[in-house]
């Protein structure tokens, strides 16, 4: 049986490239591509399209290489990239609901939003306690950089994305804790969050 390789949405690629070029300049992007394989470079040199899907392992290699060159291996450098993606992508999609300042709306859409970004894995809402402003989500997905969203997505991608989304609804004191993680030998990922 052939194992299916997961895909990541073009939105992530387009805004990652956009962030890198706006922040560091075109040469940094080209330099990054030169540090990838010839095949990866070819894919990423094409005109990236928001509505297209690209290989998730390709995204992992792009992010990991960026972090290796510009960061120190803890993925902290991807935080502003994820913020850039969330801000640019959520605004047109959820403008009305962001205006209503409704954090629960964004969180209730976490399963749909995961599907918007990745075509493998499933985000599930375990607890949706709007009254106490507490949610628990979990992600069912394999831990394999060569098949699905990678460690960077777990380490700071998901939590930064959720935090940025909630900040856009003007929620305060947002705390996002990624407790169990598939990349720490847990069966799946658990994300606990609260806000005021
Ligand atoms: Zn995880």
C-alpha cells in the first residue's frame, strides 16, 4: 500500500514567501531556495498560487531550512511568519466575525480551518466552554516530516496561529499550551487554551 503524502495549502506558501521577501529581501528567498534540493527549488520557483495545494513535506523542508539559516533550531523564527499568514488569511475570510469580536467563532471553526490549511490530519474540538473561555482541541495526525505537517507546525505553528486569530477578535490574556504532542511520542496533539 502506498502511503499518501499530505498537502499544505498554497496560502501558507504564498504568505511565507511574501513575509521572507518583505522582511529580508528577494535575495534571502533565492538564497533559501539554493539551500534546498534542485527539485524543491524548482517547485518553489514557480508562481505559487493560494488556491493550489503543495506537498506538506516540501513546506517542512522550506521552514526547517529557513529556521536553520536564520534561527537557532527552536523554530522561534517562524512565529512572525505564522502571524503574517493568520493576519492576511483570516481577515478576508472572517472579517465579519472578527468585527463581532467573537473568539469562540474562530475556535469553533478550528476543524474547518485545519482542513483549509492541510489535507491530512483532523482537528477535533474536545471542550468548547465559551462561558469560562476555555477550549481544548486535539489533532489526530501522524508524526512524520516526510508525510505530513512537521515539528515546526506543532512546536510554534498551531499555537501562534490560534493566538493571532484570537488577538484579532480582541481577546485578552490568551494562553495556548500544546500539551500532548505527536512529535513527543504521544498518540495525538492536545492544545489547551484560555482567554479573558
Ligand atoms: Zn503536536
